[in-house]
């Protein structure tokens, strides 16, 4: 979906989010994806916040209920009751990581490790408290530079489910997260990347990494800075749809 098309549907999305209802629900759905954010994205880029944009892009998922949640809601948007029925949790945070409460971090980590809930961390969520707990490392990058750098996202593992229907693509602007990335070695590097700096120089940067942590699957996606419209771009929407399906625990027979 283009950003223009997404903006046209904005009023309806905003009303749904304001009521705290699922953004899209399939009757009788057995699977739930919760898209969480901290509500710090600029309105001129993401009028319905980043989780609203992501949720719009997930509407094509058959058999899924898509729920938006945010840190300012009761239980910081992720109550024990909601998490209990959540198959996949998508997390975007940037400036408010330390406001996330210990009990919420514990609930998320337990759901992933012990009960198989999928967890998808986006961009600056490499410093999100639940993600750092799951990784068990600093989760820091070597550098963070927003200088007009562009990037080519390269499909490194084309047979992986997250790469289904995705070809190499360009992002005209990205906040450069320079290697090394202080995380455990991923079981699969699905998406690699090359940054092109304003001076024409290049630098490598991994873009999509997968792990299995306990019983759960975890995916980290590097792009997604709040001043760029990444989450309206078709390849990014496809990657996230695929990631939700991959990260979900197996259906019970």
C-alpha cells in the first residue's frame, strides 16, 4: 500500500484505534498479531502512528486478527489477558524504552520462551527491554547516523519464508546502523544490506535476522526510522506479513 492510499483510509483507522478495538478481525480467527508502539512517531509521516501503518499493511493476512496497542493504554497496551491470546507481538519503540515496566517485560519473555509467542522487533527496538532480555546481549550497533544515507536491502536467503515474494529493493533514506551488531549469531540472515553514504562510500549492514529463543521465534528488521515512510512501502509490508506467519507458533491440530 502506498503512503497516499494509507492516508486516505486514515480517518477510519484512527477511529478504530481510539476505541481500542482490533483494527482488522477475521471472524473465528484463531491467531492474533498485536502491533505495539510508544506513540512518538511524527504525525506528518505517520498520522495514525507507526503501529497503525503496520497494521494497515497486515490486513492482507487471511485468518488473522490485527490489534493495535500502545504504551499509554492500561497495562501499557499489553495486558496478561491480551498477551495470553497473542500469537505474534510486533514492537516499535525509540524514546521510551525505560518506561516499559518490569512486569510487562517478564510477561513477554515468558510468553516467547516458555509458550512460543513470536516476537518481531523493528529498527530502534533493538534497545527495547523485551528484545534485549530475549537476546541476552547489549543489542547495540557500532554507529547510528542519519545523514541522507540510502540502502539496498538484499534477499540473502530467498528460500526462507520471510523472503517469500520479496526481491532486492532500495530505501532512498535510512538511519544507518553500522556493524557490528551486538546480538547472538542469528540462525538465519534473511536480509542483508549495503548502505550508500552521501559521499558515495558504502558500508555493510544486516537488515533481517532470525533466532529461535526457547519455544519462540524472534525476527529483527533494521529499517523503520520514524521520519521515513518505510512502513508504507510494499516490500516492507510483504516482509512483515511473511514474518508474522513465520514467527507464529504452529497451529494446534
